[in-house]
């Protein structure tokens, strides 16, 4: 009975609630909006649906795959190289063992007292012929590269010295012409003016350094120089006659050429004579310098040729020995 009572009471409670709701039907219940996410949307990134992000991810995946592919190719290439190197080393070891066995068999058949220890092996120390060969090659290379430079610098030195000699020869010839020209002017004026007069003393070096004269200087060039540049110094009471005479010579060149041909021509002859004397004085030095340079170049060339001949002879002998060794090894392999 108690169980029935309890069931009746439990059933009456929903009835009361239902009746209460029917009575309060004008009260609207508000629907609460909750923002709960589904599990699939909760863990899914929000940029999967973005087209730009899709293109970026696609490009990234493509580059990553390409890099992994290149890395695999490099790794395979390195493995291949290592394998080839190992195979070569193994083949060398096998060939060496095979040659040692064959040589031991051949030597035992030829002479039983010979062992494998008596077979000459590769010696790291180089022989005297090899050392001489390398020394000759280096010396020939060094001297062969030095010889053209010696010839070049020697030619430049000779050229510079020749220019210096030419300048000195020109200077000496002009100096000689100035001295003779001054003496000729004084001589002509003394013939014209019988009375005594003062002749000024000129500094030949100062006149030469003015640069007024060339190798084609004449008697009248000297008179023109004195008349134009030294007229103020000579226009005094002491040298008035000399100044007037020089001015008159400058104004009448044709007359003085006809009347005093020897004195006029003496200047040109003095220039030529001074040039010849200077050249004769400088010729031994120039010839000795040229001879020394030519002799040094010839000596270097001869030494280079000797070194190259020695190198070629030693190289031929070394190749001949190597050829014999290769023939002997081939014979043993057969």
C-alpha cells in the first residue's frame, strides 16, 4: 500500500506542473542563445576556407616537397660517390694482393731465395735525377721569365741614356758655337773700328740656359740675341761702340756674309765640330752599356737553353724507366 501511495504522489507532481503552465500560458519563455561550438568547428582553424591562405599553404607545401626532393637527390649522389670510392679502394686492394701473389709466384719460380720483401716498392724519397730535373725546370722557368724583362728594361735604359747623350751633345755643340760666335763678332768689330774699344765679357752658360739657340744656330742668331736681350746692359759709355757694331751687323746680314764669310761660317762649323766631339766622347759609354746588356741577355738565354736541355734529358730517362716498369708489371699480370 505504501508503494501505491508513493506512486500516486509522484504522478500528482507533474500534473500540478502541467496545470500551472496551462494557467500561466500568457507568460512567454525566452529562448536562451548559447554560443557553444561543435567539436569539429572548435578544433578546425578559421583560415581553411580563406582562398589566399589556401594558395600560400599550397605554395609552401610545393616548395617543401621540392626541397625534400633535392635533398634526397643530393643524398643519393653522395651515397653513389661514396660507394664508387669504396669500390675503387676495394679494387685497388684486391689488385695489389693479386699482384703480390703473382709476383711472389713468378719470383719463386725464377729464384726461390727471393722473397716479396726484396721487391722494390714506391719510395717517397726522390732521387737526385728527379731533384735536378725539378731544379732545372724551375731555373729555366725563372730565367726565361727574367730574360724578356731584362731586354725590356735594358732597351728602356739605353733609350733614356741615348736621349741624355743627345741632349748633352746638343748642349755642347751650341756652347761651342756661342763661344766662336762671340769671338767672331769681336774680331769683325776690331777690323771695322780701328780705335780701341771695350769688349764685354759674356757668361756663356747663362746665354746657353736661355733656350734661345738650337742646333741650326748661325752667326746672326748670336748678334740678334745680343742686340735684343743685352742692349740695355751694353748701351753705356764703356760698351757703346760694341753695342753699335752689333746693331749694325744685325741690320746688314747680307753685307757681312759677303765681306766676312770666314767669320760667319765659323759659327756653323763650330756647332758641327762640337757635336762631333761630344758624340765621340759619349760613344764608348753607350757602346759599353749596350754591349753589357746584350751580353747579359745572351748569357741568360744560354743558361735557359742548357737548363731546358738537361730537363728534357732527365725527363726522357724518367719516362724510359717508367715504361720499363709498366712493361714488367704487364708481363707479371700476364
